[in-house]
């Protein structure tokens, strides 16, 4: 008996469109999108190990709120940020010049809204790297691991770049030796793990409702509109997310919420062929591919609801 070959998906299948969009933007990309309520999903390489970069600040934020929920710390607790020893970065405390004093929850705002590396280091010093990994492990994120602090991540890039400094990062040979771009040697996850984390946050499974609402609020205050949010330019669609960046890497994970109460967790990780720091197409493709995936999930839900 001759077996009938499995049918090929049509050429306009959402996965093919996502892959084509990545290729056109000059990046390799991995994506997972999931309907938070139905569990329907769509992916392109969802289990590929990826470098999280600042996306891992979301894991730290959840660990912070879990410790607050357990009574191990108070979010209004004050922390000191001296002038010296700050982690490099272009935003927030990292870019400020004078000593500062602020609460843990305000440091968390800076960490999430503008991806402040120094604020993240202050919080990590209070929470601990082991606690972050304990949080992801207990949430079932088996392929997510924090290998080091955000300061160590930045320091490794500087060390590996060598005496050429930031200019050396335009050299593909230098890019190839960066430990920070190897998931086996730095903070890592997978797109599927990240949407699982987002789903747990939105369903109040990661923290008690009070703390889950606080985490969702901070994700909604992120100021960057050029990646995930660019795919959903509608006043009545809300996008909450966290970006992550490193040489050739542009990432974002987040949740897209529609006025009909549809809500979708999306994780997109990309690596560009070009080492250029400014690649608008590589930023925009995160929103483009997320929109393709979410539209497909919404169309599938509509089809399933038809009589």
C-alpha cells in the first residue's frame, strides 16, 4: 500500500511569512506566540536557546515580587546608589552622575521602563542570583537560566571587545568571540519559556494578584515603541513588554491585549547578520512577525467559534 505524502502547508502559511520577514530584515529569528487563555500557539524555532540580555530583567522582577509576597523584603525599602561603581548603560541611574536614594519598587520601574542596568544591579544585589533561578525553576522554565549579573554581562562584552573598545564591535571577527552572544555562556532562555512566564504573570500564577498587577503595570510602562509595539499601532490595543539588546541581538517579549479581551504572549529573539548598531528593519521585524503570529491565532480562534 502506498502512503499518501503529508500535505505541505500553503505558501502563505504564517510560519512561512514570519520566516520571510526575518530574512528580508537581514536577521535570523525565533518566535513563540500563545493565546494566554486558550493555549493555542504558533512558533518558529520556539525551543532554540537564545541570549536573553535585558529580557532577563523580567525574571528578576518576578523574583523580586515573589520575595515581597513571602515577606522577605518590603518594596518600599530604600536602597542607596553611590556615584561610583555603576553598571554601564545609556539610561536611568546608569547615565546619572550623582548619588541617589530610592525604593526597591522605583528601582524596578527604572529597570523595566528604560532598561536601567544600574537599577537592575541594585535589585539583584537585594534578591540574589540564586533566587532568580529558583523563581524560573519553580515556574517550570526548564531552559531558562541566569548565569551572571547584568553588570557581568556588560563587562564580558567590554573584555572580549579588547583594546578597540566599542568601535571594535563593528568587526565581525570581534562579534564572533563575544561570550555574551553564546547562550551556553550567558543568561539564556527560549521563546517558549518566555511566553510561559508571561502567561503565568497574566493569569496570576507567578505571583499573588496584587503583585501580578504590579508586574503587569511595569511592563506596560516600557518606553520603547520601535519593536513589539510597532506591529500594533492601534489606540485600543495595549502592548506591554521588555526588550533586550546586545551586539547583533534585538529581542522583545510581551503581551498584546485586544478590546475583545483576547490576550497573546509573544517572544521574539533575533540576531542580525550586520554588526551595525542602528538597523531599523531589524527592530521593526519584531513587531511585524508578532503581528503575523497574533493575527493567525485570532483567525484560528474565530474559525473555531463559527457554528
